[in-house]
C-alpha cells in the first residue's frame, strides 16, 4: 500500500514538538533527537516507501528543492483560497486571518485550530475519491498547481496542461482539504508555502535515509526523477541502507559507471567560505590547489544536444540551467548566438559531435569601455520568465548598444562519450581549451593558477592572486583541488584529513581581517513588519517577537534637519532572513523598538519614509515606523542597483552589529551612501589599474586569455603602457586642464582606471611620512603619474597584516622595502610621449615653481637608494634601464 500523507504529518508533528520544547533542548541534543526520529521513521515505513513513487516522497520532504515548481501563492492569497475551499462564513474567516496578528501563529496553525472541531466527523468524499490521502495524490496536486504558473519550468507546465487543463485552483485543492484532518491540513498548507518552519529537514539526512546512494546520484544528475529511475533500474539490486564501509565502496563503484545526462542538471561540489587568509590556508592543508578567479555574473550550465540534428541551424540544441536548477534557456536567449560561435556549432571545426556539458559565468561586456560591467547590468539583458524587471527604472543610460552578454567558461563535464568530469582539473581545462573558441568581449576562459600549499611562499602567492582579482573588480577567488575530479566519492576517512573536501570561496566581504576594505556602513532601521512564517524561522527561542522584517533607510534631507525640519528617510532594503540577521541582533531590535513604533498608514509627525518599487505597496502601508530609528552596521558584497531602482545599495546586505550607543544622526545619509558606492566601484579591490596588471604579470597571469607572456613581450607592453599614460597626461597639461581625474587609462587587460583611482590606490598603499605625502601629491598633480608603471606591488596593501609586518618608514622619507611594500619611482614624462627627457626643465615648465623644485630634488637621490626602493619589485631585465632614467 502506498505511503499515507498522515504518516508523513505524524513525523512532522513529532519533530515540531522536539524543536518547540519548553524549556528548549541544547542544540546538540536536539539535532541528535531529530536525526534519530527521522531515521527511525524511514525504517518503520520502509515497505510503504518502496511501494510509493520516490519522486513524490522526496518532493514532499524537500519542497524547496523543487525549483522547477512555482506556486505563486503566499499566505494572504492562500488564506482566501482556503476560505473558499471550506466555504467559511465571515466569522470563521476572520479567525483564519488572525495569523497576521503577533502571537496567534501562522496560517497553518490558525487553520488547524479552526478544523480541530470537525476531526470527529467523517471525512467528505468528493469526485469519487475515498480513503486516506496518499503522498502520491498530494504530489500530483502540487504538480498541477505549479503548472498554472508561468514561472514554473516548461516541462511542469506541459504535464499539468495534459492532466487537468484549466481547472480552477479552488476545485483543485478542495477535494484534498476536505479529506484531511486538522493536523494534515496544517502541514499541507505549509507544503504549499514551501516552508515547514519551525521544522527544517536536513537534506543529506533525508536523501541518505531514502537510499544511501541517492546523494551521490544527485551529484551526477541533480533531478529527483532521473536519480530515482537509476535506483529502480541499474542499482535496484543494492539495499536501501548498509554499513559505512560498504556504502563507501558502492559509491565509488557507482562513480565509475555513472555519467551526466543531457538536459538533466548536474550537481555542484560543496563550497566552503574562508573567513581569513589563515583560515583559507588551514582549509587547504598542504595539497596543491587551483586558484581560479571568481567573476561577478550569473552561473550557467550549458547543455548541447546534437543527436537530433548534427548540423544545427537554430538554437534548439542549446539548453541552459541556472544555479538554482531552473531551465533558463528562453530567459537567456541573448547569449545563444555567443554559445554557437564560441563552440563553433554547425561548422567543420566543431569538436562536439553529439553532446556536451560546459560550465560558464555569464557577464556583461562593454565594447565601449572594453571591460566587464558590474553585476547589476545583467538585468536588462536577461529576462525572468519572460519579464524584464526594472529595465526602464534602473538608473542606467538608455543607450546600451555597446553592451553584450559574454561567457567566461571555467569547466567542462561531458564531451560526447568522454566523461570529462572524472578527470583532474588540468585535464578538464585542456579539453575546454580545445572546444571553446575565444572571442574578444564575447567568450573567454577563467584565469587560474596552481599553488602548492606545502611550499613556504604559498600565503604570499595566494595574497597576490587575491589582490589581482579584486583589483580587476572580480568577486574573489575559488580554490579547487588540483588532484581530484569534479566529484569524488571516496570516504572522508580515506582522504587527506588536513584539508577540506570541496571548493573554497575567498571573497573580500568574507575576510574579517581586511577591516575597512570591506563594504560596511551604518544604516537606520526605519520600520518593521510582522510575518508569521518569518517568526517560525527567525524567533529561534526568542519570546515576545513583534517584528520579523526590518527596513533600512537613509536620511535624504540632512540640511533641513539641521533647522528642525522633519526627517525624510529613503528605504533602501528590507531584511527578514535568519541567515542575514543574527539572533542576538534580532532580539535586540525587537526589544529596542517595542515601545517606539507607529503605523505608517496612520501618519507620523516625527518622520516620513519614501519607498521604492522593490517594496510592495501593501508592505509600505502596513509598515510600523520606529522613532527614533535604531542604527545597525550592515555588511555587503560591493554596491549594485536594486531592481527597478535609480540608486545604489549594498549587494547581499546582512547585519553585523546593533549600535545602541549611536543615533540616527550618526547613520549614513542617502547622498553619503551613493558617494560611498561610487568610490567603492572606482577603487574596488586593493590594487587597481596598471599596478594590478603588473602584479598579475609578475606571477605569469594574463588577465584576458590566461596565456603567459614572455619577458620580452611583457617589457614591450610595459613601455607601451608608460607611453600611453605619458601621452595622455602631457596632452591634458598642454591643454591647460588642471583636473586630471577624467583621463581614462585602458590597456589590453580590460581594466579601466582614472587619475583619481590611481591617486586613491597610491594613497592607501604607500605608507609614507609627511614629506612622502607631499611628494605623492606633487607627482599626481603634475602629471608624473606614469611613474606608477614601474611600481609593482608584490602584495596587496592591508591584506597581510597577519603574514608580514608593516614596512618601517625612515624619517628621511625613504621606505625600507619589504616584499609587501609598494614603492613609487618618480619618472619624468617626455613632451612627445616618448622616453623621459634628461632635461627636467622641459618637463616641468607648466608646473608651479615650488612643486617643480621639490620634484627636482626628489630626482637627486643617490642611485643606491633608488635601486633599493625598486628591488624585488621591477622585472630584472628592465631594472637597470628604469634606474638610469630615474637618475637622469
């Protein structure tokens, strides 16, 4: 007999009692009980589980993993549908809506209280349905419900149309609700909302309890239907559970016989976050790792199927999956032509004969600026289920004809019958390099470098790579084991215990040791809302919760407030997730605003708020305003434009601290937020422009195609860069322009900087005395910034406080150079943009006399001192030439 839905609800009821036990259990003991009861439930119901469709069971346990199903139902809309299903009078419906009031539970609990009075009555049978509701019936109903939404995958919509057509949603749910008891109706409601809170299943536990091989199968084919089909077919002789050693052997055997399937998304390796450089070194152990640049774009898993038509004319052979697993082929139609060109589809040179799976990061490339644009530019090139959100309100220029979607390929998993994912990283990249054609501004391959973390200079190499990545406005680095395939199924006890198993993400906002280099700002909490489901997620034992979602705002009229004007706040974000609001801050905010809230709809004489299109009008009307608003510290991953907004805001904001000692006057204003965003985007990273290019080149990294340049080629590029900078600076001086900030400096690496960016980078890098600061100012203001081309920082500033000491500064102004030091070598600029002239008077004729004299004095330093300042910094082949030119 198939598994009953009531048996599943009984398990959820027992787990909920454990989680909500008062007094609460210790976390370790609570998790142990949850693990034991879940495992025991699978053992007790094994016979019914084997007779039930596995996809239905897994979809019921883990509804959030069915990203292909979108129901488009929230608590407000679902409550109306439930009222119509039960034909509730207004008095009962008002009781059902009490979930909107704090302290009455969520919608599911209100429904359980209403239906508990009728549990003793016999269940009503509709449409010939009789007996207990099974898990398969519930899953079939969820499939049909998701088929009504255009946001669901095409396969889901297609199957739903074949089954039911256009049946109203009330007629779809009523036969199910009428046959359920109050407890079962409660959990069905939470299943539709895809939220079992406060119960949260551990996905690896559920998958392994169903079948010990299932987690491994989902890595190759991240689809419940495909994985269950393998368990029922090829691996049917294997038992559903076994001992640890036998399971490890079976998993290894399965990995040798499995291969990814076309049009079925492949799983992703586990990603670990490195919270500091020392933490990253600890995770890496003493193995060899691939350090790969992480680009700021959207993940794309590209499937190519040429079995139906080996010589494709259109793009029917292309299928693209997003990170969440959704089919995004139609939404990313603008990149289809790039895929065809980069993979040479339909040409004799194409190496793909039948099928292939590739991984890439989709970014926006600007032909005008010759660089990759920030992440928020993607939204105008990619639709979301056919709709473009905020395309006309995103604050960008309406002229974006020079922008194009580009693909940065970084891995290959399948090529015809060759399962490339079983090979090591180097072999996979070799295959990828043969298959992909690099097209400037359209397709490229990700930069990577191998580092042996058993060597003593591993930390220095890692810091250099991170500095180069951040300087080019990349997200950070992704570290991958060099000696392992894409997936490994060896048991952890047989692997190197000194390192982690999976990938390691190293991003600027993760690194606590960077301090001020992270994007952090203080914002005011101007309002809040209560959500019953949010309380289940975020309360975590906190009593007296009144608000679960908080809105951040910035003051827009500081000048008027100085003269007792009413403060007006612009809402810039709304936070209501347990992962971005720590429990301590959540409790402190609720305690702080308990007696200072007023409903926005009733008006407030103390403050006003301005919403934006990203916030629903209903939320803005029901928001409770806090006066005076508390202040919190927010951390983000750079600055972007939120959808449908004309302002900049932190990307992925999360709360770090609650500042009880600060007032809203101390918080960042709206203009200050925009200024910080502009400065952060200009100087994003620890090294910028030419310096980053030279740092990367000193490690053998070309920032465009990953190929190494010879020393001779690199010297020629260096001279070309110096001449270009000199020519542009000199032209501006001769034109009488005193502001050099607008001079763009572009080179083949794709970086684009200005004088203000170089000045900012130098100011934060060079640790000088007052005399050194004057020299720096003189150089940047008089057009001798070309000297930065001979300054190659071997380690990013402010990055390795834990690795090396800050370089000591001598009173005379000459810095003692260490490997982490960045020096500036003053180099005159020739009038024709060529090599520097020996006559400094011709170079300084348009410079004020005092600054010219000061600069001339700096050129009279002894040869030995100049050589010591550029030692270990400039390339050896041009070291002597640069020294001679500076001395002259």
